[in-house]
């Protein structure tokens, strides 16, 4: 059975045709999270550090609303936009994730902001 996950502590889809996350059993599928302020809906920051931290905080908030945590993430997909440095992103990413790191894919994207991150988490009870 699918459960829709929503928290006001992350980017609000506001009429867009997607959910912040869907939980099926003990697996949580989190939609791509960009650097959007949960209160204003606007992009936060002009640097990769500011934008990556906001995207990761959105991801973390959604995971927590589902009963999961960053340690439960098994797969991450990252899209880096124009001006984003792979090496700089890795430094920030390592503040949120630790060994054993989730499997990860990183690709380029032209989104109008520097980073978007989605994730799959498996909660072990």
C-alpha cells in the first residue's frame, strides 16, 4: 500500500503533479529536492554550498517525516547545474552521508539552479 509523505519543512509541490515522497512498505522514494525554501518556495542562495545544503535539508526533512533518516538511504541521484563543482559538492555531501555511502549517480542538468537530489531509503525495523 502506498503512503504519501508530506512535510511543511521541505519544498511544497503546491499543485505540481508529484508527491514529496511515497512510502511503500519499508521503502521511501523521495522526489528530487532542489534548493527551495519551504516557507517562500523560492531558490535559496547564490552559491553551490547554500543551494546544496538547502536541497539536502529538504531531503532530510522528508525522510524524517516518513520515519527514515539519511543513514537509511541506499540510492541517491544528483543533478548538478551550471556553475556547480563536483569536488565542492562532494565535500558538502560527506557532511550529510557517511560510510557506507549510498549508491549514487551524478549528472549534469540545466535547471536554473545548481543542484537537485532525489533518494531511495529502506528503513530496517
